[in-house]
């Protein structure tokens, strides 16, 4: 992580959760008067690879859902672990 990213996350980010890959998901603290939506982002563990974002967190990042979904609640019994 670069120093600029570290400072931005430390000053303005609020940790929302992590996934099974170790990725951390953040949102902007507070609410901007100009922004219609709250800024959301992910910090990848290891190399930045977008295919390592689980579907429940992808939906949250792209404003499909307001709150992150619980993985156990959304994962059907037939779904295999992502490789």
C-alpha cells in the first residue's frame, strides 16, 4: 500500500468488513453534502485482482445493496468456493 493510500484510509475511511480472501472494504466517514452516494472502496490483500471480490461484496461496492450481505445468508448450499 502506498503512503498516500494509507493516509487517505486512515483519515477518511471507515472499515465495513473483510472477506474470506483477506480483502478489506471501506466507506467514507460522514456524508458529503455534494455527493449523492457514499464513496466505497476495497483494499486487496496481495496483488490487486478484481476477480477476487465475492459476489456479496461486489453488490455492495456497486451500490446494488445498501448494507453488505452476510455470506452465509446469500450462499446457496450448491455453490462451490471460488478458486
